[in-house]
């Protein structure tokens, strides 16, 4: 009886909901650290331009279980994530390419 609980404790949905925010926090922390250490801006921008779309694809292919989860709520979740990602990418583009002196 305890085995069923442990088996369901780490479902694909739970892994996705834990791993997504952790990856965002690590990415933001790395971005902040990179600004302090002088990492080239194109490396940071490329990471934020390519990282989240790759995550969205991995999330859909490997961490979404269509038999258990609702596709509409998954799409809503990814739409919110996409909008936040595009907003942050626009901020980085304005910050890196704009004249802020």
C-alpha cells in the first residue's frame, strides 16, 4: 500500500512543476552571476533565447502525460511560461542593445 503512494509521488506532472521553477531560478542566478563576472552578453542572450523553447519541447515530449493530464491546462501553463519568457527576452534585448548611459 505504501508503494502506490511513492510511485505516484513523482509523477510527470509533479516533476515538471518542480523542475520548471528550479530551472528558472538557476537561469536567473546564472544571469546575475554572469553580469558580475563579465560573461559576454551574447552568451547570456543566446542561453535565454534558446533555453526556454528547448525546455518547452522537452516538457511536452517527455513530461506531459496525455492519459492523465488535461491538454488545455497544459497549454495554458505553457502559454503563461512563454509570455514570461518573451517578456524577459525583450527586457534583455532592450538592456543589451539599448543606450542606457
